[in-house]
């Protein structure tokens, strides 16, 4: 094993083409907000105003600052590039302000609700803004005698529609959820306030929110697509969001939107997604603008306070894998450079870094087969199949064919995991590009069901599925901006079972060495 502590970087991630414009986010467009008897607000957004050419100015790119998130203390202020003072709205700072009596949950939630509606005019991330319910939850939270010690006191959070939230319409069904999903229960118990629900693709089968009009748009370049939860966090609507990760959705969304996202390993946090969490592929992860905020949220979901401790890790043995799983896939050079830069930062921090090869080819096929055969709750399926989107109908038909042919076998996973376990006898963490290309242009793919679209997805996300297949933790860390698409690039960190703390601590060090750009008002 190499002891030099360095790794070469072929190319660099440029910033000159990033979507940075002077001025603040334009909030002049109107938005219709219709109330309902249950106290929620369904956001009916105008479908017009679609941006023109792939142009940051026409994409309405918000202002960017490059300051690090506040890691503690009272709510702070930093000076944005537009010249005004920007309140620190990180989860860590919010909790500190509530604990010290400087701010109340009702104040924080009221501001968050206004901000959510303003920001959502351009990104279309929220399906529900919980206007009255969130306010009532905040008032009730203030009455708790343990408010000053709750780990997420007053933090506004967004929950993906894949999870049940009491009093809201059940995911993909009719009626209202009578109780919270266990993950939501833990967030509420810790003092978080669910202020809105973000969209997802039908049944959450696809990583981007790209099948319902108006489409979710990337906050960095609205011509491009995004996952709704990640877009909400990146745009500053909420500091933290939770979402399901079946073949990489949390990390894919985080990489597209320039935020930190982590998928925990199996059995670390409540999953309970669909009938069997997609045969064990899916976990509930978190997205946040800082590693500290994500670590705090994951520590609550996992009921493990130690995960919020971000002291630097001991010296790690790190492998870097940038080759695609198959020669038919190509990796954009700027995404390769993102992984190499993360490796170089880790080496500069004293860790041993060297190249490795992952068994990604067999893993990609095995994950694809399980993704197609994931069982969906029958009560969620309409009696008339034609009510499903064409893409979903094709997905289910292919899954039935795979079942009939007996192509899914446990031995497939056993062989892959055995090779990974052998590899991780020599390494603690592996770094890869999170994606192989920038996010695609935003378009409605729900009406499509072509094989070409599946191949495009496989080429876009070849590095994420292997960690879902074996149920190991993985995270995405922003690493700069793609000069052509003007959207973020990112590196993926992955480790063996139980490595969540190691990944968080390493990610925090990468963030400290290279603070990433954040979108602000």
C-alpha cells in the first residue's frame, strides 16, 4: 500500500461557467396558494415561465456565496455577494438560537413558510406547504418543557412524499395518513417541524422529479432537472430534507443540486418503503447544505447521537475508483476530476490514498434486476393500469418478465458483497464520482417508456447502485461547478457497514478544506 499520502489529479473543476449572477432571487412572479380544511396548503404553480436556452441569466440563477455554514453558536450573519446581511439558517444555528432563547419556533417556522413559497416559484419542489399545520406544530413545540435540550428544536424540515405524514394525503393513494412514518416520528420527537412535502417520481422509482407538471428544476440552472428534496435544500427553502434512496436518489439529487446527501446503511434508520424497501435496496437518507446539519438529522433518524460528532477521523486508507462499470459508459472528465480532487484533499489531510477497482459491472446488472422487480404495495396500484404513467407500466411489465425468467438470485449479491468485503480489508473508504454526467435537461419523462431512457439513466448514475445493492452507507459531497452545464459536480464516499460516522467525519474535513458554494436569497 502506498504511503506517500498523495494522489494525482487529472484536470480541474472550473468555476468560470457557474450560474452566478448579481442580485437576489426574483420573487415577483405570482403563485396561487389554495388552503384546505386540514390546514395544509396545496401549491398550484404557474406552468408557464419555462426558461429558454441553457443560459444562467435566463435560468434565473440565484446569488451565490461561498461562506462555510455556521457549525455552532447563536444564529449568525454573513454578508452575501449582493451586499446584504444573510441570516444563518442552518439547522445547527437554528437549534442554538432556540436553546439560548434568542428565537422561537413560531418565528422560525413563519419565516420558513414565506421563504418556501418564494423559493418554490422557480424550482417547483413542494407538493404541499403545511401552512397552518406547521404553525400549530410550532406553537405546540414551544410548550414542551424539554425545548432547550431537543436536538432539532425548531428546525424546519421537508419530507418527501414517499413517507407518510399524519394528516396529509397518503403517498400514492387516497385518504389521509393517520400516523407518521417512523422516520417522521423521530424528527418530530427531536423538535423538528415538518413545513412541507416535496415531490418525487411515480412510486419514487426514478431519481429525479421529472414526471409531473410543473417540473422540478435545478436551482443552479433551471433548464436542468433535479430531485425535489435536494432542490428545496439547495434553494434555501429548508435547511434539511429527508428522502428515499433506492438506487441512489439521495446522492443523485445532492450531486445535481450541490448539497450534501447521505444514504445510511441497512437497518441504521427506519426504512419501511413500499412492501419490503425495494427488496432491501431503499433507505431513508438526508440532504442538507452542510455536513453538520446532515449529521444532526441522521443522528436523530438513527437514534444515535454519536453521529453528530464530527471530530476529524483517524488516518484512513482510501481507495479511488473512477472507471465506469462498463466500457459502453463514459464518465465526463469534470466528474472524474471531482472525485480526484476529493482524493487529493483527503491525502492533504494525512490519509493514505491509492487507486482501486470496484466490482461495479456485475453490481450494476444485479441492482437493475432488483430495481425492476421491487414489489409495490397493491393498495397503491390503481385498478386500471392505464392510470399509471407509461414509464411505470413499462417498468412493471419488465419486472414481471424478469420474475418469470428467474433472473434474480441471492447468489448475485453474495458474490459482489464478498468481493467488496475482501477489498475493504485494505481500505476504510472508497471515493468515486457521484455521477457520470451533468443532470439532464428538465422534461416530462413520465409519458416515456423507451429503452433509450433507461440506458440514459444507467449512463448518468453508474456509481450509486452498488451501495444500495449491498446495503452499505454512501454519501455525496459537492466539489465545484461544471463549466458547461453550470451545475454542481460531486464526489461519492462509501464504506462498509457501520461506516456512517467515518463518512460524515471525512466529509466534514473535505468541506472544511474546500467549502462549497451555497445558494442564498
